[in-house]
C-alpha cells in the first residue's frame, strides 16, 4: 500500500513539473505542452499535482475543461481505489 502512495506522489510531482514548464513555455514562446499531455498526467494519478500547480501558478484556470475535468478525474480515481480497497478487504487480501 505504501508503494501506491509513493507512485501517486511521484506522478503528481511529474505532473506539476510539466504544468510549470508549460507556463514558462507560454511566457517565453517555447514549444508548448499539448493539453492532452496535462490530462495524461492527471489520468495516470497526477491529478492532485497538476490541479494544485494550476491553481498556484494560475495556469489554465480559465479553461473549464481543466477546472472541471481534472477534479472529475480525481474523484473517479478515488472512487475506483476505494472500491478496489473494499473488495480486497472483503476477500481477506488486506
């Protein structure tokens, strides 16, 4: 279970770094990060890092798809993880 926590922390940090890079790229006319890449990091578990970073540096906060989509992904992931945890507890694996 501890490894799962480390995974989510690592992916959240990577997602936050990608978000910061995209903010810098926007300000400096560098090659931008595609929006689907930010969603990818949220989908693989980095939603908290991406969302927190978006709020802290005010990046993509005017895009409804990000402000609603990233939290929706996080809620769905939490529900799936809780469901898996409940099933494993019921079957005696945890």
